[in-house]
């Protein structure tokens, strides 16, 4: 279904929140990443919609960490298998 693998999505998130490549960890949240703002949320949800065809729902919006977000996308079958 998806056009990205899980690591590619994490790299895209790193670009959106403005952190160096391979520095975003699954336990990171809006509180630990300065660039993870409400604008970044909109950009992340836009990426999810455009690349995966998944509309943001309660589960996605409630995801508090990178790991939570990846978990929700995994359950939805978002990622292309490498």
C-alpha cells in the first residue's frame, strides 16, 4: 500500500521537525523535539495522507511519540516492505 518504508518515513519526519538524520528516536515526543510543532503535525499528517492514502484519525492524532505514530501506521499497513 505505502510508497515509503518505515526508515524512509522516519527520515521524512526528521526533515519536517528539523533534526539531523538518524537522530529521531521512537521515544521522542513533541516535548523532546523543539521543532515538533503544530505546524509539523500538519506536515506529518499531510505526508501520511499523500504518501499512504490514510486520513488522520483519532489513533493518529492521539499518537504522542514517534514510536506511537509508527505503531499506528504499522497497524494500518502503511509501510512498503523493504
